DNA sequence: ATTGCTTTCCTAGAGCTCCTAGGTTGAGGC
DNA sequence: GCCTCAACCTAGGAGCTCTAGGAAAGCAAT
């Protein structure tokens, strides 16, 4: 009986593929084992339990998304960088809906595991870097980062949950929203004083 | 043996309470039945299956959230309305995390069921009404509605998933973001022509 | 080549879950 | 009292998670 050659990584990837194809809630020990041609009990040599597997998928997705954004933003600035960043984010969510959903489920992730994954932290840094050209200073910078991330995440989440009607193309709304955010960043209302000169 | 007096509504409410207390993924037939002092099989007289129960919880939450927003916005306009709307949204999500999560999970909801629930549709109308004062015309109005809803949803979703670091109070970022959105709506870049007069 | 160690993968099984099928019993109308 | 309907039950199949312990593949050293 030949061995399947499982590793933590292969199990995680199989789970991630399953998440994209069948939905994140279909990521179960049994299903992942079936996909790998293995009995479900065998997975427990590589992964502590289902919760840890799902957490690993979430971290994998966060890393992948971050890398994708980093590549898209590289060498760009201002509006170009904003649009590239946002499109990379949305593109990843569209192509990997299951993995993306994994990142937003409130799974308590093992801190030791999370420490190894540079994804989430680096994603924040990337956002700060992208905003450098807009001339914002703290604490406005942090607020702007949070606003942007909220909008990107909220948009793709509502898209995925069919939260938008069918009257107008979401693609167009997306483009217009990015334009609006660009304008907003250029005219950000600073917090330390009113906007009357 | 006295009857528990179950109805679809009571089952749904029990599920919603359970969602808030233990998390939406803990909403199972067994758990809800246990909470109602009943065997799980008994629930199937009132609810087709677990999926329908979760869908009903999602619709209940959407209705409750919409009512809360409607009350908050009533009689207000402009910035006041925007802030009231946003705070009502976030307040509901904070007080009912399980129900709120129910609304964003991609549960395929029975169309017949959804038709009875005025929540989602009315929520959109409310958003349009709130924006009336900003003088936007279609299709910018729709784009602005989508941007706002995305931001509100994304912010509370990231808050719930611990997506923000601990460096700055989320409450402050929230307030500043609302201010920024208000400015954005006042200076929305119209789509039919450039912004050069 | 044989031995021994480690890791991989297995079988077996307990306990929980969803859901169906069919039976019993309460409550209200006649 | 009796009938009917609905509410609630027991029984049971099938799938899932996870543990305990066993078999065997691969590797290293003798």
C-alpha cells in the first residue's frame, strides 16, 4: 500500500482547494481526507483538529492575498497604487472565494501559528505604504487605512453574499468607488484642526 | 407531558439568541432543541432543516437591523442622518454579533421566505433616502449607496474578526471615517463629466 | 541483509450531528 | 365522548470529529 505523502502543507492546500470549489463550510476532515485518497483519521498526524486546519487555510489565504497585492502595488504610487491594490484584493476574493471566506470567519487561530505567517501584518504595512503618497500623518493615516480596508472587504463580502441588487453592474460601482476613495484621500479632513483656514 | 408551544417564530428566536451567545456556527438543531427543552426531531415540524432555520435567523436579523436604522435616521438629514445610520448599523452588529454574522453568511435563502421579509429591500431604500440630501443623481447615487454599505459592513466585520491592530481605538477611527465619508459625499466626483468646470 | 526506529497510515469505536419514518398524545370542534 | 390536527415523541440510518492502538513503509546503521 503506497503512501500518499501527506504533509501539513499538502493537507492545507487540499483544504483550500476544497474551500474554493465547495465552500468553506464544506471543509471537513472527511472531505479533505477523501480528496487526498486517505482515511480521515490519517489527517490527525498532520493537523491537530478541524479548527487548526481551518485556521491554517485562513493564514494561507492571507499570505497569498498579501503577496498578490504586493506584486500589484510594486512600483506604483497615488491613484495607480490605490487601484492596483484594490483590484488585487478583489481579484483574489473572486478567484478564491472559499479561501477568502476563511480569512473573515472568526476562527480563533493559534498564536504560534499566526506568528509564522507574515500575511496579515505585512498586509497592513502595504496599505500604509500605498498611502504614503497622499501625505497623511498619524492618526489620520491609521484611520484612512482602516477605512480603505473596511471598504474593500465590505464590498467583496457584500458581492459574495449577493448584497447588491442587480440594477447596476458591480464592476462599475467598484470603479466609481475607487475614484471616490482617491478623491477622499486627497482631501482627507485632518483631525487636529477644523477645515476652515 | 405538557407541550412546549413551539412555533416557527419561537424556534427562530431561540436560534438567534443562541447565535448571539455562542456564535452562529453553534446554531444547530440539537442545540436549539436543547435550549427549548425539546428533542431535536420535534423542530422539523416547524422548520424544514438547519439551512432554513439559519436563513430565517438571517432574515430576522436583517429586519431588526433595518428597523433600528429606520428609527435612528427618522427626522434627520445630511451628516446627522449619516452618523445616525452608521451608528445604528454598528450598534446592532455589536449587540447581536451572532445574528449579524448570520446576515453575511452566503446561505442560500428560500426566495419565498425572503419575499415576506421586508428587511433587505427596505434597508437599501433607507440608504437611498439618507443620501437624498447630498444631491446625488443616478448612477452615482447607487454607487454611493454601495460604497457606504460596503464600508459599514466591512468595518464591523473586520472589528469582529479582530482585523484591526490594537494601536488606536476603533471607536475613534470609526468617527473619523464617518466624517471622511460625509466629506466624500459632499464632493462626490460625478461620472458624466470631469470635475473641471 | 537484517535489525530497529520513526513516521505514516490504518482499523475500530465512541459520541455528536442531521434528518426521516412512524407512533403517541395533547387540544379544540362536533 | 369522539375526531382530527398538530405537536411531540422514539428509533434509527448516515455522516462527522476525534482517540487509541496496530501495521507497515521508509530510513539508518550495523
